[in-house]
């Protein structure tokens, strides 16, 4: 069945279905099973990333897949659990470096430098203050937003895809 979906170009729909299932698993883990309602989904909603790779930039063949995106880099994800289920220790993030801060939207996942480490978290708000543009980030699995504002100069990349 999956082969047919991929061949017919339903990759985005299939991926969205998997993200929905994984997100539901995050909020309703194996140890706590109960009815899932539309209200639960709204209350626990996570903004989705913006489209940064178009369908025209993807080519899927029987023996390979090609992403035709300039400046695409990849990075391994450390096992901190802060972004599960979207990212885990077995994930590889595909990233681009945005040219301007206007390319970063609420829901996007960014990697950035903080205290000598690279952190990958979701953007939950953007704004400007006396120091310029900033993003407020949060790990999907964390209860609180990150304490520090992320400045454009701290960015290492904008996640445009995840491989498992």
C-alpha cells in the first residue's frame, strides 16, 4: 500500500498522517489510553512548519529520491527527547540557511547556537525588540518555552525535512 501512495505522489499526505499519529501518541501515550476528541486536538495543537520545499523540488524514483534544494545540509539529532516524536535520536534533519528572518514562521523548527551547543526547537512566536528580530522557541516535549530569545545571528539552519 505505501509503495502505491509514494508512487502516486501522495508523499505529503502520507507524511502528514504519520505526523498526526505520532503527535497523538505524544499526548496520549501507551500508558494512558482514553477517547480522543476534537477538543483535545485543539487544546494540544502544535503549529506546523511552513512549506520550504515545494513538490516541484522533489523527485522520487524506484531506486532513490532526490531533493533539488540549494543549500540543503543535514545534521544528526541528539537524544534529548525535547522534540519527540517529531525528532528523536535516529532522526536526520535536513536544513537550509534562511536568507532573512522573514523566512522563519511560527511552527517552523530551527537549529541555533546557545552556550556552545546546537539546539533544535520549534518557533512558537517571532517579534522585534530594541536588539532586532527574535524567535521564541520551545521543544515540543517541554512544558515551558526556552528562556532565551533566539537572534538571527544564532541560526544554524531551518529544518525543511526529517529522515527517520
